[in-house]
C-alpha cells in the first residue's frame, strides 16, 4: 500500500490527507497567535517607555486573554475548515468564536477607555475636572460599545436587527419623555465639560446668586456663597443663564458717582476733578481714567468717576475702594466741600 493510497483513504467522511492538512493548520495557527501576542506586548512596552501613559493594565489584559484555551479554540475553528463535520457542530464553533472575539475586542476597547480616563484625570490633577463627570462619560461610551456588540452578535446569529432597533427606538423615546428633566441636566453637564465656561474654584455669578464653585456634578453644580452657605444649582439652569466668571477677570473697571451739595461754591467745585485725580493716581495698581461734572440732579451736583484696577481679585478691589473713599472724605473735609444727600426744600406761602 503506497502513500497516495493511504492519503486518499476515507475515514469518517474525510481523507487522511485532509486530516493532515487540518492538523497542520491547527499547529500553524497556534504558532501564529503566539508570535502575534509576543510582538503586540513588545510593541506596547516600547510605547509605554516613550509616553507617560501607563499600559500595565493593557499588557496584563493581553497576557490573560491570549492564553492557551483561546489559542486552541481559534486553531480548532481554522482546522475544521479543512475537514467535513456535522453542520450543527461547525455552526456552534463559529458562533462561539465570533462571540468570544467580539467580547474580547470590547474588553480591549474598555481598557483603552480606562487608560484615557485615568490620563485625563491625572493631567488635570483632580482639581479642574470633576472625576464623577469623566467616569460618567466613560461609562456611557462603554454601554454604547456593548449595545453595538450585542447587535452584531444577534445579527450573526441570523436574526433581523431592524425590528429590534425599531423596538429599542420606541422604548428609548418613552424613556426619554419620562426622564427628560434628568436628561436635560446630564446634557447640560456635558456642555459644561466640553465648553468649560468655568472650572472648580472659580467665583461665578448666576442670576442673583454668586459663589465659588466646589463641585460640578452630573445634574447640578455646587457653589459656596459669600456667607458660607452651599448653593445647589441645576446644570440646565446654569446653561440657560448668563454666567459671570470673575476668576478670569484680569482687570476691574470701577465707576461711581460723586454727589456734591448745591451750596458748594463754583471755585471749590472746579477743584474737585484735580483732587480726585491726584487721590486715585497715587494709589498702587490703579490707573485713573476720567472724572466729569455731568449734570444737575434733583438734590445734588453729579460727577462721574472711572478708574481701572490692575487686578481681578475682589479683595484687592475692596481694599483700594476703601482707601479711595477714606482719602476723598479727608480731602473734602479739608477743603470744606460737602457731599449731598437726599433733601427737599418746602416753600410755605402765607396768606
């Protein structure tokens, strides 16, 4: 009996040569997978050495996933392509390989998402970005990836995903209507995260309220007011309102009115612009801008004064404003210039 006759002999529906091809492909597939795993890990280690990103979790994941039971399963899938097997057997093997392949790909994507999330939080130092918001975004992305993976698996099992998508769409609309207020706040938090109108530690004003931001959450933002009270404002309300961010202020322009008594003589009235200019110009970190006698009011002569503080700090403004007020008071007392206050003159006619 020669080699050709032996190789063509049929055993359980397959020739000997087909079994040989199947066994050879099984061994070659395992060798290729081992080489791919080794090259992948070495490549990731080189990238990790050049960057600040920690790939330890990724390397550990690849080491755990690509082990012998995965090698054998994939190698069997390839080997069975060279021999005839019962249809149900090959179908089950195909489904298992597809499901496991998608599962491990999704897990791999999740590791990447976790690495990016950790990198973002680490770069921001946990101060400028709320960790809860970043974790929420990462969790939403993971859920979307799993939904897509499940739909792919269902489609490969031979089911029509169109009807399923339609059902999910109707259910999603119903859920959206029921949770519309919550969703508005969540989308508002995403808007705040990407647009960055303010950060933790900023002093902002929203409507009639103001305070220092202590937390930017998924549904609300917390402010610590000047009185020390914690104020909770929904993110939706913040996005729809005008927000003044005082921390980003580099300079502060101040405008105020001086009301002088009508009894003040004209010669003293003309001295006021020079007196005010000298007071403001001699204060550090302040630029004098203008002063003008603008109108005769009901009970006073009105001067408009403007100056620029070369700092955005609120306490700095209070200190400078206080010093200017003290000096104006002292100079006016020395020059005998009287400030006005609301008064009325009543004329009584005798008959």
